[in-house]
């Protein structure tokens, strides 16, 4: 695996549940959307130090997932998430779905995803500029300069 996972500050662990499976006995594609959502919410909770509820108004504009290997019941999945790009009204998160072989401990990439989120005004539902506070928190959390993105 050629990804340097040390650059990811956020990791979400998920144990595959029976409900995640399809009739073929492996994880259904729809479950990856739920995994991404869980990871994204956890990322934002950590980033913005949320205690109770979501406080940042953004909507998902695009999700792209590339599947590499199947997952099965009781597999342990680690979702590594980081800021990939930041714009005026939106930002993009990159996630890698990683498993560890139970015997050899070798890491394996199961899938990768990119999610574009757009800041919105909750009253109008229209896209707005990313609030400067949230933009700075994203950059500080990732310890990256705007020029690097």
C-alpha cells in the first residue's frame, strides 16, 4: 500500500455489522455511504469540538467512491479522513478505507472516497462563502497552509 497514513489526523474505527451486508455476504455499496457519514460527523466533532449537535451548516454536494476489495461480516474497518482541498464556498475531504489482515497484520486499502461539502445559509438554503472561523479551524487541524491545498 503506497499511502502514507501518518498524514491523517482523523481515524474512525467501524466493525462490520450483519446489517451492512448484501445477499452475497459482503458489505453493500450503500453501507459505504453510512461509513463515510459516520466518519465525516466524527471528523467534524473532533475538528469543531462539538459536544451535542452539529453547528456548522454544510451539505454534501458530491461523493465519489472507488471500491478495491470486499469487506465481510466482523471485519474491522479504519477510515482515515483528511482535508483534500478548500475553496471559497466548499471543501473536499479525502477518505481511505483500510483493513488489517487478522493473521499477518498487513494493511490493505478497501476503498477510497472524496466528499465535497458546500457551506450554506440555513435560512435560504443557498451556498455561501466558507465562514473564516471554520476555514481556519480546518487548516489548523490539518496543519496545512492554504497554498498547499
